[in-house]
C-alpha cells in the first residue's frame, strides 16, 4: 500500500467520504488510488474555488467534513475565498494539497511556493506538511480531528509527491471523539440572574444566536427562554445554516447595514452570545462606530464556539423555568403567485409560493434577495445557507456540495449576477453529477450593492469612470447560454408568469436547471438616492418608527 492508498482508507474510515478535486501532476498517485477506494466519492470541479465551496456546502448539510484535493500553493490560492467563508462559518473542511517531492524543492521549480504560509490564512489552527509516508495516515487523522471538532475549522494537510507514492504505508484508525462540553453551571446561573434582574428593572435583554444554535433544537430552547423571560431573539447577520419555516420559532437576523443593526440593538442592556460573536459593522465608515454593541450593554457568553450550544440553551431554559413553556411558532403561510413585469421581489415571491418541503435555500442574491426572508418565513420547513465570510462566489459551489450531501432534498440557489461569474464553473459539476439544483441568477447588470456603498463610505456619487467599475452592461451577460454550454437546462424570464412557470418545471424534473431572471436593480434611482439619508436619520427616529422603516427596506 502506498501513501495515497493509505491516506484514502484513513479518510473514509474517519467518515470523510466525498472529495472535491482539481488535481495536478503532484496529486496523480492520489487520483490513481481513488480506484482502490470505493467508499470515497470523487467529484471533479473545473476551478479550485468550486472545489472548496462545494466542500463547505457539503459540510454545512452533512455535519461532517468533506475533503478537497488541490494542486500545490497556486491551487490552494485559487480556492482561498471559499475557504475564508468556511473559516468564518466554522465549517469543517479537510484540504489535501499536493506538493513537489521533498527532494525536488531545492530546485525552486515553477510551481514551488510556501504553501504553509498561504494555508495559515484560512486554517490557522491546523497546517501540516507530512514528512514521510509512514507518518501520512497519522497526519490525516489529526487533520480530521481538527476539522470536525467544535468549532468546525479548515484543516490543511500538505502531501509531497514522494510521500504519496512511497510504499509501506498503513491506514490509521480514528480515535473516539469526546462530546463538546456545555456551559458551566455557574455561567448559566449568572446569566439567568442577569436576565431576571433585567426584566424586573424593565431593561431589555437579547439572545444572539449563531452556528449550532440556529438548528431546530437550539431554536426551540431559545424560543422557550424568550417566551418565558421576555428576551428578544436575534441571529447573526449571515448564518452558516438556519432551520426555518412553518412550525419553527422565528428569529430576526441582525441587519447587514450597520445603521439598521443599531436600531435593532438599541436599548439592549444584556446581550447573551450563543455560538456567536458580538456584532460589528461589516465595514468601517467615516464617522461611524465599528462596534455595534450599544453603550451601557453588558455582553455575556453562554456558549463559546467550542461548547455545545443546544445543551447550554437547554440548561438556561431550565434555570429560568422555561422547560415547559410553549413558544410562539411560525404559522404556515405562502405569498400568492406573482404577476406582471419581473422584479427581484417577485422572484422571491415566486420562490415562497412554490418552495417545497425540505428544500435547501442558498442565498447569495445580495441586494436582489432583500425580500427573500419575508417571502419564505411561513413556507414548509427548510434550511437557509448564507454568505458567512462575505467573499462572493460561494452560492453555486455551495449548491453542488449541499445537493451531494442531501440527494433527496431540492436545492435552490439564488445568486447575484456578479457573484455568479466568480464560480460559474460549478454549473458544469452540477451537470456532470446530475444534481437537482435550481440556480436562479438575478441579472440586473450591476454590482448593485457597491453602488450603495460608494456613497456610504463617503466617496461621493462617482463620475462616469467610477460608475463603469460597478456596471455589468456592455456586453450584458447571458447566463442561460453559459449554462447550456455546460450541460444545464436553462431559460430566461422577464415576466413573473414566465419565471414562475420555469420554477415549477425545474422543481418537478430532477437534474440541474438555471433560470435567468432579467430584473431591474432593487436599489436604484430614487431609492438609491434616498437610502443614505434614511440610514443617517435612523438613530434620531423613535425606535418603533425606525424599526418599521428597517423592516420595510430589508425585512
């Protein structure tokens, strides 16, 4: 058995059963060894950013890591953006990165690079170069252990070619994983006292949920606490995976725009973090605070990322006498069938009108998805995946991974046109693997969110040259033709009737589909001009008015 064969057996014995690949010469022994590893599913991608994004989409839904196979430092570099998203989302991924043979590195050949330094940006807690064939399987076990613990993380194992082809290797068994601890009893009691005292004093307290706390068991425990102790429920801006829909508690996500987030958090005196970090502004803005925690607010940590969020919430519910409390749940409700000229809100309305039970909804629609949450809140139960690290190009690869992790669940990915072009090659992998993914591309021919940000950062309205950098017209992209060229059934729609009909068809027939929605910008013209003024005015408005305004703009 050579190193590559032992590595594959070690990975599959540890439960890593899917590898998203974009190999090169230094990985050929791993590629050859795939034929001797029937339990490992190998999925070819045409770009490393698709491989890494698919691996993290898989892990979000499978609750265990997938592997990537990347070609040296350059291949790892090509996949960095979605590994960044995985790191921010605490998603487990095991990177297998090939390298030159150990005896070849002295010659500084064309692809020679410092892979470890590159990898530390996205896997700061585990980067290892396997020194010899005998050690390779033990290194693989260490990588899987690092990736799949709490918090989940990216683990990078660098495999020199001669370590891979060397003979005499042995697989290594995976040790039993210890369960993650819950919050300490003293911490739970202290937070319970803080909540009780806040309620008696007429002060506001809020739970900020992230990570594992946004699955059904954690949401139910948090909702019981909220109902019993009159605590507000909030979720992080971009959840890794949020279970939502009819019959589940509703939780309001912190807004992307700092001014709106400030309105949501105004008056909170006790903010309790549950597998989440204290809120900060997405970017820095002249004259505006980066830290969004209100002045005078005490921040408590119920469950850190390395702790069991669900059990911690259940302990807090018990301490507050909320175990038997019946929380309010989302009633079943769907929007009607949209009509007329197509717009981004009507696309979201059609998705809500037709969303099937158990769907996986991937949101990288940017400004075009502002109404998605409101339009799908009362739909049948589904999971929502969002852009955890802000590096666009995540949605289409996530859809590949999610569909492989959950082959019996339809996947609907809503993607902005600019974001789609980062990893458009994912469509080819959808066709090759015959995945039931419905990709909805909002073609508004603009980096719309950046037109908004141009003014918010104090750069002014921008002249012709500046505006040209944010404009995708001339030529206007044709995503239907691009998809058809990669083997995906695709149509264009410019009316709500045509879009809804296309979505019905795509959901009814397995396999990959793409619907290109020709829509105007959601924030354009007068809306774009008045938005900065509204945002500036929000801190000075009565909170009920400011909240109503926030929900009107970005519900």
